[in-house]
């Protein structure tokens, strides 16, 4: 089983949504952009749903400008919209009533490279969602290059950032980072909101493992510290943390 968040608990979704909306509002007051490094599958669509609900509830302005700058995320969002029967009950009910939660007035799908480059001319008032979530590649690097050094802007991380990635260096408080070969000072406001994570937290992982009644539990997909702390919480099972090259007969 995975142990990505084996050492921590997630903030509940409600407060996480509040923090996201607060970050957007505060950034717009400063006259900057909000850059959200976004995983293309599920995370992007969940955020669009949250933003759509916030506009409907009057928490964000109907004129909100959102750029989904990821060809993969755009294609995935279109597929989600064609198959509401696969969504959770709340989202499916919106489609049944004739309201597409991904159909925001100010939502722009920037599939072409030229459209992505054009976003760089916007100095404030935009939410820019682009991949990759850990900032190791993709279009988000161009938006970080333009916004990370601006005190008016913000970067909002809503997913896991592995050690050694650009996202992790920014989250850990680096004052300068190299983006596309250019040394950029980190002046933008940085937010880390883990309530949107698709990975289970420690409590959820423990609950899942206990109901398996497994005699042996192999721990994978996690940093060493998180994995070790999670292993200490397991009981009534042999815990194995495989090393590279090891093999096991099951």
C-alpha cells in the first residue's frame, strides 16, 4: 500500500475551499495572478467544480477569468462533461438539472501554444491552471517564470510535491529557484492547500489497512520519513518496506 501521506492528516475539504477562495480574493486585491500547478486528471476538474460553485454562491465574481492551460486537462474535462453518469451524486445532479459545472463564463481552454503564450500578457486578475503539478515540466513553468518574482501574484499548490521537484523547493521556502534556465526570486505569495489531495491521509490509510486484516503489509510510494512513521502505527501485521532489488514470494 502507498504511504504518500502516511505521516499527516489532511485539512477538511470545506476549510480548504475557503482557503483557496481567500487566496484568490487576496491576490486579486493586490493586482496579481493566481498560478495553480495542476494535475490534469481529476484535480483540474475538481478545482473547476469548486470555482463554479463559488461563482454560483457569490463568493467569486461571475467575471472571473480562468485559463485551463493544459491540452490533457482540457481533453479530460471534455470527457467528464460527456459522461456525468460517472461523476459523484452532487455533480451528476447538476448535469441532470441542465447546469454544466465546468461551463464557467470566464473559463478559457488554451489548447494551442500561441494561446498559452498570450496568457503571459495578463498582469492581474487571472487564475492560471497548468501542468505539471510538481512543476517538473509542462506549461506551468512559463507561468511561474512570469509570476513567481511578482509580489502581487500567488502560487497555490493543491497536490503532493515530491522531494527534489521544483514545486517542493518553492513550498519549502526557497528564496530563488531556476525556471527554464533563469534564476527567479520567489516574491509571490505561496499557498499549500492539501485538502484537495487525491491521496488518502494517515487516518484513511490506517482504516483501509485494518479492514484488510493482512498478515503482511508492503509499504511503497512514499518518502522514507513518512513511510517509517506510518509503519510505527501499524499493528497485527508484518510490515515490509522493500528495498531496490529485493524480491518476495507471495
